[in-house]
C-alpha cells in the first residue's frame, strides 16, 4: 500500500514554487458539528524562538511574512490570522487510558490553514497553546514553554530519523505566564501535519450519525489517497490503510526505542504520523517493560505494549466505522474484524523489516526473528544502551571483541551466527549500511530535560544545539564536539526515570 506524501520526505529538488499558492481551509466544508470557529487569545508580547525555515519554504508561508521576525511572531501566536482564514478548532472524542470520553477536541489548538504545497500535498498548520476553545473543558487553552520546546525538538528529531511524524514549524513565547505546578512562561507551538484526523475524530463523528461519518471518511480519503488496488467500501479501504500505517509506524518507533507515552485513540492519527509528544521518551538502557509517563500508572503504554495497544486502537476505529461497512450488521462486523485482525501480521512484517535493516541483513530470512530477539536479550541482560548497542554493530564486523566487551561472553556466539547470516558481504559496504540504519544520536531524556530547564531560565543555547545535533542522526559526531557530548547516554546519576505531561 502506498504511503501518502508525508513531511518526513524531502521535497524533490526543483519542486519549490516561486509564487506561493494560497493556503486553504477545506476542513470548514465538513459538517458544522465537527469544528468551531475560534480566535487566538491575544498573546501580549509574542517573540519568535524558532522558525523552521526549510519547512516554511516547503509550506510556502505567505510572503512577506517569511522575512519579518516580528510579523512571524504575531502570526504564529494566532494574533494575525490570514485574511479570509478564520481559524477553527476540531471536535474529537477518544479513549483515554482505555476509558471513553465522548467529547474532547482541540482544547488549546487551532487550525490556521492548510498549506497546499507546490508538490501537490496539503498540510494542516495548527497552533497549540493559542487559547481556549469550545472544547477546553476546564483547561486554560495555553501551553508552557517546556512542553512546547520538547515537542519541537522531538518531532524534528523523529523527522530526521525518517519516521512519520507531525513537524514543528515555529515556536513563540507569548509574554504571558501560565499557571502549572508554578508560574511558567507561556509559549505556542506551530505544528504541521498531513492532517489532524485521529481515531478519535471518527469516534466523535460516529456519534453524530451516518451522514457526518460518511462525510468525514470521504474527506479522509481525499486527504490521504489510497492505493486503488484495495477493494471494498470507502470506510473499509480507509480502515485497512490506517491499520497498515499504524503497524508500520509502531514498528519504526520500536526500532529507535521510542515510547510514545499516551497512545490514547485521540493521539492516534489516520495518516500514520506520530502525534502529541507529551510524556514521551526514548529509551536509554534497553528494557522492554519500560514506562516513562508519570501519568501511566498501570504501564498500559510501556515500550513492549505499544503494538497491542495500536492494535486495540484499530479495533476502536473499526467500531466507529461499523455503520458504513455493510447494511448487514453481521457482515459489517466480519469485515471490520478481518481488517483489524491483519494488524499483528502487518506489524510483524514491518518489525522484521526494521530490525533486519538494523542488523544489516540482506532481506528478511526465516531465522531472523530469532537472531533479532537474541540480540535484544543480550542488550537487556547486559543493561546496555539501546542506541549505542545497535550502533556498535558497525564496529563489530571484524571481530567479536567490541560486542563481547559491551555485552558479555554470550555475545561471541551471537556474533558468529550474525556473521554467518550476513554471508560474504563486503565489510566496508556493510558498515556503511549499518551506520545508515542505526542512529548515533536520539533526543536523550536527560538532554531534553536540561534543555527545558535552561530555556525556562532564558538560555536557549541548548535548544539550538540539540536541534542542530539531531538534524543528522546517522552521522558520526566529531570527537570532542558538543554533538558528541549530546549523543552520549546518561551517567547513572543523570538518568531520567519519568516524564511529565506538563500540559
Ligand atoms: P493531550 O493530553 O495533549 O493529548 O490532550 C488531551 C485533551 O485535553 C485534548 O482535548 C486537549 O485539547 C485537552 N487539553 C490539554 N491541555 C489543555 C489545556 N491547557 N487547555 C485546554 N485543553 C487542554
Ligand atoms: Mg492529544
């Protein structure tokens, strides 16, 4: 199945337009019950912290905005929407930690517009932290600086790792305080997504009747075109595609040791992009049972639980789409089940592809699952760092010694099996292949926390240094550089054990 154009891919050269196509607002054409007109709250003194220029260029941020820092700060705080583009907040529902909440929605986010790019794709440009909406419930509609910078850094790191994700276009401080565990500086993130359609959007629409649900399905299929080879009614084709994209996405998370932290159905996209970087984390030491989120008391969203949870989320999507599958309820249910039941197989396939590539293997062989599992067992038993453990394979081709030093005597036997499986592949080419599949740098929790602490004190140097280092995750950083320092696993006293949502 073809993946729709995503922001993780680079813009083909020569595709940049000289004249900016106007942004659109197609979401407004959907039934009124799915959205509400909103306005920014009026940030008092917006200042631009970061602007992702290459992404802005791709999205053709309306000129002459793009060259004017103060105008950008006003625009990305929601104070000056584009003429004729009344911002909107989207309605959605969702299962949060397994419990159904019928009405969630953008409680602190608003869509500024949809950028139709020169290469024919369309992306939502959304502000997060721009004020209350009809969906705010008891929330203040604001965002604090820390979580905004965390999302900026981690989303951009994900994109650089080649993993489908929403992107960060800009971050501003508002000049206004927000009240959390104390008084914190307020900020607004500009998030870009191939759409903000979530499983929860369909759960919401399902409560509004078949007509609304059908309109949403049609819209989703327009935003995320499918391979025409898939048969069946539109809702089934959509479901099948989403099952495939989510299986693929979660496999890619596993390949970099990423723990999302809040895989609620309202944080699960139809596009297959990672969304909502709250209490997420990248693992340091490999432990499949690892949980970071301070709000995840039951370990529902632990590292190794992510595939079954994504599968569960797909069953929720199927349930929402059920009325559109078949006039005969029995038959509809069977279609839904059949589609959802393909998740484990699709995930397994994607997982093997990801990890075979991390081991440098030529394709996927019948005994590779065992070889992968055994290497992960070695990492776990040795308490080794996930990222450096895999990266060290590129230096372990000539002799088992480096692996033996870091993973113990048992690594020698594994090394022999690995070399045998690799066959007579030329070592230099193999080393290059391994380097391209195993990053040196991920957004380490202790670095992200330190970056946030410094930023709250007014020092943004670490924010910029982290962003810069994470932009080339597969490169070997020069010895002695800041990038090399930022890539290193935490010392035992630096390990971060829990991440806080900090909304
Ligand atoms: P999240 O945990 O960010 O995925 O958000 C879950 C729900 O809570 C969504 O409906 C958000 O819009 C809403 N929400 C989170 N933080 C706030 C806030 N500060 N003000 C209003 N709504 C919020
Ligand atoms: Mg969310």
